[in-house]
């Protein structure tokens, strides 16, 4: 069984401070949904509200259509995996996993069988008699998942469960989590400040900033069609150019940024459509590092500008170029390693260009700080 | 040893060795050995000590078990009864103390906000600045026939005659529980404090009731603290003197009172020594048995 989760105008305040403000979102059943946002933006707060450890100051949580107000965490069809896992160190792995069944008075044999079954699900067959401290980090992770799944919750809530693992293991666990979700078919609500994690696993993502949801969309849309400057700068790398609109029609917007004239295509982005950019409006134009290229010849093309090369960084399959424009704007450029850039040296003026299709123009707003 | 010296330097190492050595040899081993030795010697006037009558004997231990040679009883029922009553009462006091401290320690460690917790700890400690004897007398004033509690209850019209709190040993139990409260409270608090709060929430999230969470998660975690607190409270209660003297009913006699009598009133030091040795020995055995029963290791207690 799987259920959808709806947050209706949730606000949570601690005194004057709002940890969540007017959060509304419908998470569909069977979905792998992530809340993505910087540290302290209220992700854990939202998750604790869904699981019932926190009552919202305003608004309500509906799970499978039922209002959860006043229903405690032990009575909700949710299961929470804690940021630090919170496994019970004095119990064996099997006892940990079947604790929720013990609570419900299942027989010993029953519990044992269910524990074995779940250990199988998370690829830990036969490890039930071990103590928690005898397991590796990744194995503990899986025990936590198995324990949370034991009561067959309709919604599994995960609070940055991979943050304690090293990079390699984290990547492995990502695909494993995704596979487990596919197998059990219930709703997963995942919290992370790691955009790579959110983008690789989720069906949809809510990007949060300072207690508010900035955008709810598929991973691809969040990456390619960000709706706010915060989303554009927080998700993935991006180059912001501040400027203002000089001309605008249904398909294109022309902007002036520090004396450079740029054109961007209006690509069905809700924000650009709805708010109808107007001439003279202050905007930020975003271009991804991988969407900028080095101009090969001197021909005059659209969206070209020049910048001084500061340094080149080698990053496996990519090489990152760091440049500064005449007016001091920092620009980052990612090129595939195959591209030959031997002719470039630090301090050299370089001509760059990007296509109108790849640029996103958004009304001025706060950027993510990193 | 060489490693210890290399690590801490000669001055600090010597200081450590001398102070620890002094502590162990002069304050623990020598007095206890002296008591042990004394307990196996006959009670002789000073002139005869070291003479030919001063030979090792079990007479004091025999006295404890079988009574004086002139008595008609097969066993020394009076002393044995006092001994076992003392031990049993000490067990009850330990359990009472645990039951009283556990919820408070848990509240302070896991539920109360920082400020409230600090306030509670201070208000637990402050009364213990007052001398043990004074505290006992204060309770006596509270529980006496004409005491605060009785007067209040009678004046309120809740009853007609005073309750004999002291005769019923209510005062004694209260006083003893109270006397060593902190020795239960702090080890308990320490071990509860170190429990990850997320575990409590995880248990709750998995559907566990408060009671089961305590039984399965909190108590196992706090086992070392419980053992350490219980050991201390048991030992100190069994060896308490001031509180029983002030608060026990006329027909309740504490084993330490007996020891005190042998030493002081009857001037029979070697018998007093034998009784002390017995109390120490049985208490230690009892504690070790308990630890075995609850599967706690000695090392865990000092954690
Ligand atoms: N009980 C509380 N009292 C006061 N403020 C709180 C409380 N709980 C959380 N906050 C505040 O609410 C904000 C959001 O906290 P939350 O734990 O939800 O952040 P988060 O997004 O999960 O961050 P992280 O990624 O670091 O875990 C923080 O600024 C935090 O200080
Ligand atoms: Mg968090």
C-alpha cells in the first residue's frame, strides 16, 4: 500500500522564527520525492511535521486523504529514517528490524521470518544475529531501511540518511535506495542538501530556501528551467549575469548586462511566461558552465563576450576554466576533456559564446550563497 | 610502568604513584587489615595483649552465629535478625531510591529544557549542603507524633489521632532513601543523558509505547548507571549510622548500631571488628551476585 501526502499551507514557527512558511505541495503515491535545500532551510522540520513529531503552527498534513492533525507518530502510516539512523545499539540486527513487530505483539517466529525477509530485501542475508556495531556504515544504512519498512508503511521518510557515508558508498546507496523504492512501491520522501543526490534519485524535487518552497518540478525541469534565481544558482553550477531587459517578444528576450547585449529564448518557462518580462526590468541571465563555449573564429555571432582566463582546473572527464569579464564578473566554463585547449594560457583574453536556447532570464532575486 | 614514566615525566609520575599509593596503603589496606586481624583476636585487657592468650580465634564470628555460650538458643537470633533486616531494608531502600530517581533523572536528562534542567539539578544538590545528622533531625521534626505532618493533617480535620510515622519506620525509610539520593541520581542522570534522543523518537515512530521504550531501550542503555547507583546506595545504606539512630523506631535496630555498641559501649573492639568485617563481606558478595544476575561488569559501573 502506498499513499499520497499533501501539505496544505504549512507554517511552523519557533517564537518569531519561521522554520517553514506557507508550504504547500502534493506528493503523489509511489513517488520518490525529494526536498532539496541548503542547511537550515527547514527540511528536517518539514519531515518531522509529516511524521508527526511536530504539529504545524498553521496548515495541515493529509496522508492518503486523511487529516493527520492530532495523530501521533506511532499512529501514522509513515516510517522515519533519522539523519543519524538511530539504530538500537544494544539489540541485534534482527531485533532492530523486527522491533515494530515486537511492539505489535507478533510471535518470535513471525518476527524472525519477517526480519529474514527484509534482510533479503536489503541484501544482508544471514546477518541478523550481528550487533549493530559489527556492521559497516553502508550495512547500517540498510538495516535502518529494513527496520523502517518492517511495519509496511505507506510513506517512508528519509532525513539525509546517506550524509555520513563516503562518496563511493553514497553513490552506490543512491541507486540501491532507488531500486528498493521501485521494489516496495511506496512513497519515499527524501531530504537532502546534496543536489546530486536529489537529482539522481527523485521523480520530483521541491527546492527549498529559508522555509519556503521555491519550485516543485521534475529533476530535469529544475535543472533546465529554474523558476527563481535561487533555484538556478543552487541546483548545479550556473553563471549569473545581472542586467536589464531592453526588448521582449513572445519568443525572445533581449537584455543588456554590463554592456554586453544578450538574447535568450523564452522556452516555455512558466515564470517568464506568466510574469511577462517588461522592458527596463532588472533581471539575471543564467548560463550553465557547460553551455558556454570558446569561440573558434572572429566571426560576429549572437551572445558573445570576452573574458580573461584566470586558471584551468582538471576534473577527470571535465576541465573547468575560470575567467573574469572586463567588468569583474566571474565566469566558469566546463569543457569536455577531449576538447583541445592547449593554446590557452592564464591571463589571456578569450572570446566566449553561448546559444540563446541555453540561456535563462529571470527577474532579479536572491542567489544561493555557497 | 616505564611507559607511564616516559609519557608523564618523572615529577608527575612520582606524584601519582605516591598519592595513589598513600591512598591505597594507608587509607584502605592497612586499616582494613588491622580490622581483619583484630576480628580474629580475643578481647583482652591492654596488659594481656601480645601475651600467650592473644592467639587467633573464631570466637567473635561464633558469637555472631550462635550467641554467647551461656545462651540457651541454638543460634544468635537477635543479632542475625538485625543483620538480615538491615540487608533486606537496604535492598528495599535501594529499590525505592531507584524508583524515585529514575523518572526525575530521565526528565532532567531527556525532557526538560536546558534552563529547567539546571534549576532542578541545583535544587537537588542544595539540600545536601546540610549535614546528614541535621537532615535526619529535620525529618524527625516532620514525622514526629506532634510533628509537622501529623499536626497539619489533624488541624485539617483529615484524621483524629496522630500516625506513628517513626514507630512504623516510615521516617526511617524516607530518611534513608533521602540520605543517599544523589548517589543514585547522578550515575543515573549521566547514563540517561548519553542516550541519543533520536532513539526514543525512532522507537515511538515504530509504534512503541512509552513503557516499552523504557523497558527495551532506555533501561538497557542505563544499566551501568543503575548498577553503579544501586551499589553505592546499597552499600552506604547498609553501613549508615546517623540516620537510623535518629529516625528508627525503638524496636528497629540497624546492624551498624550493633557494631557501634561493641566498639564504644561494650569496649569490645575485636567483636566490633568481626561484625564490621561480616557486614562488608556480605555486602560485597551481595553486590557481586546482583551484578552477575543483571549481567553488569565491574568495569561498566565506573563508566
Ligand atoms: N526546536 C527548535 N527551536 C528553535 N528553532 C529550531 C528548532 N528546530 C529547528 N529550528 C530552526 O529551524 C531551522 C530549520 O531547521 P531544520 O532542522 O529543519 O533544518 P534542515 O534544513 O534540516 O538543516 P540541515 O540540512 O542542517 O539538517 C533552523 O534555522 C533551526 O535553527
Ligand atoms: Mg536536517
